[in-house]
């Protein structure tokens, strides 16, 4: 049994109450998962709304990925709460001046939207299965038809219209949800590291690249598991998407850091000491160099050289993994990094990561694996593959 | 300030009335779990003054405007205030949870920046022998000290409290008398308020699963007593009173001194007023 309180060792001068770092890895995982949801939904919308035909093979997969990760978004928060049984207070008596009060509404709206859109997207498949399958699965599909068996062209056209408008509503929904997560941090004036107008957009663009990168990895692995050829045009489309957005994300993150340093407000010496010391590897090396600049250059090289075949698959997949690492490190550096710089501006703390416990590393890993496992199960029930789905 | 707090309460009550109507229908069919949540929410909508235990039957919070003063020139760093606060308010007896604390600023010869520590510093704990006892170690013995002073710190009961702004459920709120309180029966334990406070005045009580902070000993001041820290201070470095009373100790303190507040740039407008601190403290 690990002790209840983990105090953080510190150097310099920190307020006595700061010696317990209150937002743990669970709060790192929360914006990470939310970002993956927003990013995956972006891919789905690029096809459904903006007509990027080359993304068609992953359009339904993106929708399911978004749904599976969204289901788990509230879990790290619930694990973190001192009184999770009171979580509903957030919906019953929201305090409107709090950025966090909107979470329940945003999340509920978005989960419902995703479920409805998924239902429309898979309706022809559900109807077909309901009519052909027997036993329990057949009954489940029949229940999911909600009594609507009409899959005539006129009705499907009507469905597509719904999907289109839901996807349009989902764009501000997904991006609003994630932009708001950035606002939760950026709106606090207590910490120089967090207090930034750019924070919501920084979160948003990093979310987009993480979600697209996740989709690349899931798509490549799914093709490998299903022993089918990877649609290279689709993969290239995803790579272009990451490539384009990663530049914006990099510029925004660079601008944010430059702003802190250039404005040089009180406490900036401590921030500079921090990024050159404890944050050197997580921030400059992992988040920027390895996780963002390297994949950007690699992708640029492949686009320039017209790389194709296995080299393209390998290059894009490795780049995607690096981007996933980079965005995780970005979340870590914001959430944990912000708390490691004392509010006094005169001291630094060190976060002690537990392994066990409800806010430990093990639970964090499980939280990240749970949506993937759910997706694996859900694709059995709703195959998102082009050759099988609607 | 008052208007803001009251309108916020009114808005919440209005919302709750709506929820209450919907909940009345839902509660009939709801299981025990959801029903208790609805009950809690409905209880929250009752005006504070009408709640049985709130906080002292004959106390009218609209008649007071509490404020606190710290005269750092008087503080001797004895830390009796810290001890009294811990005992009076059942604050966890660790080196990481304080409703009030004392900071020591020491300028050594040839150094531009002060060396700062508080009673939770490991060197000071080693000197006292326990994190449950508070003492400042004589760590600068032999050094050439140019300037040194102590600064008591506590919740600033801000006029525009960042903690109240960010609380997602309204469990922390500002009373009409100016004190920022926490409803421990309603707090969900998200710790957003702990993050939002620029002064590090809030902590999370792991055993209770809720946030906590100084309330100027609300259970005492509503009975006409002084906060415990003010009561025990042997040198009168802590001053407390009602600003509505022009002859109260705090009114005189503010009127007769050039007072400062901590981190004025945050716009929080603290209600703890300081005398005798220098720029490194602000």
C-alpha cells in the first residue's frame, strides 16, 4: 500500500501547500485522450464534410476510434476526484464561471452526437445483419435498427444528409471540447507556464495531429492484422494531414514559448532554469526535436522524394508514433511541468510518479489501452472496413 | 462584490428550481443512488440563512465586512499561530497542509535576493524534531545578515477570488461578509481551486477528499470571537475585524498605515492587508 500523500521534493522557495502535486498523470491522460478524439473526428469530417475521397477507407474507422476514446474521456477525471460520487453535481449545479463546469455538457453532447452519427453511418450494415444473423447477435442488431429497416436509396440519401450535418455539428463540438481543455489551463493566472491566450489553439492543433497520427497507426495495424493491402493513397492523405497541421502546431507552441521568454515577466528566470534543467529532455528533446521536428522533416523528405511502397508505410507509421509521443509529452509538460514551477516564481518541485494507485502509471497505461481494446471489440460488431461496411 | 455573489446564488437557485421540478418527476422512479444526488442538489438550493447549522443562528452575514491585517514589523516567527490554526481547524498534521504559515526572509551580505523558508522546510523540521512542531532553525548563525523579517501568510479572502471563479460546482463561494467558504459536503475534490489560487493558500485534504483553506476561523468570528491565530499572536502582528465598524482594529490598521496587498497584478483584490513587507514578498 503506497502512502496517501506524495510530497514533491523541491529546490528554492515554494509555498508549503505546493509540496503535494495535485494534478497527476491522470490529468495528463485526460487531455491526451480528448485530443485523440478531436483529431480522429477531424479525419472523419475531412471525408464526410470536405469530401477528401482518399480518406474514405478510414472514414468509418475514424468515427469508431473517436467514439471509443470519447467513452473513456471522463474516466481519468472520475479517478482523480476526491468524491467521484458527487461528479453529477457538475451537471446538476454547474457554476457557470468555471471552465470546468462546461465539461459535462460538452462531453454529453459530443458522445450523443458521435453515437447518432455512428448509428447513421452503420445503419445499412445493421439492417443487413438484423435480417440475416440469428441468436443473440441477431437480436442485438434488430434492437439497434430501432425499428427502421428501410434502406432504399431515398432513405439512404436522407441518412447521408444527417451524417453530413452531424459531422458539421461535430467539428465545433470536437474542437470546442478540446479547445476548452486548453482554456482550463490557459485561463489560470496563477501560473505563468499555463497562463496563455494561445493555450486553447495550441491544444487544438496538437490534438489534431495526435488524432490523425493515432489513426495512421490503427489503420496500418488493422491492415496488417486483416492481411490486406494498405491503401497508399489514403495513407499519403493522412500523412499530408499530419504534415500540414504539425507545422501549425510547431509554430504555435514555439510562439507560446517565445512569448513567455520575450515578455520576461516575474518568475521567468525560474522558467528558463526549468526548461534548461529538468525539462530539457521532456520538452526540447522529446516534445520538439524527436516528436515534432524529426517526423516533420521525415515526412517532408518522403513527400519531396515521392517515396512509396513499404518505405512510405514504415516512414509514415514511425512518424505517427513519434507524433503520438510528442503530443503526450506536450500534455505532460503542460500539466506536470506547470506544477513543477512554483507559484512563488522562486522554486522548482519534482513530481513523483507512482506506479500503483488510482492515479499511478499502471492505471494511466490501462486508461490508454482501454479505448484501443474497446475499438478492437467494436470493429467486430461494426466493421468499419470499406470492403465490408456500407 | 456582494451583488455579484448574490446574483450568482440567485442564478443558481433559479436553475435549481428548474432542475428541482424535473428531478421531482425523476426522483419518484429513481434508484437510491441518483435520488440522493438529487436530494443533495435540492438541499443546496435552500437559502444559506435558513439552513439549520448555518453558521450561527443569530449571525447576519450582511451586517459585516471582515478584513485581516498583518504587521510584519511585529512578527517574531514564533509560529504559535500555525500551531493554533492546526489545532483549532483540525488541519492535517503534516508539513504539506497549512491554512496559515509564516515565511522568513533573510538578506545576507553581498546577496541581492533573499533566502526564503517556512516552517515546512526540512531544515526547520529537523530543528523542531517533528513536522507536528514548528520552529525556525537558527540556520544563518555566523552569517552576516543585512536584513531579515517574518511574514505570516493565509487565505486572502479575495474580493474577486480565482478559486470561486473556477469551482465547477459552486462548492466554494463568497459570503456576503467577504469570507470565502467551502461546502465540504458538496465539493467534488477536483482541485481546480488549488491550482487557481495564486497565493498557494489552498490544499487538498486527502482524508476528507475535499479542498480546504483558511476561513478566518469562521466558526469563531460568527460568534464574536477572534480567529485562533490572532488570539494567540503574542505581539499583535495579526489584526482582525469588521470594516463596517470604523473603530475596529482592522479599520484603524488600514486607516493609520500605508498598507499593501499580495500580488496586486492578479486583480484578485485581497482582503489581507500588509505592513512592513518588501518587494520580494509581493
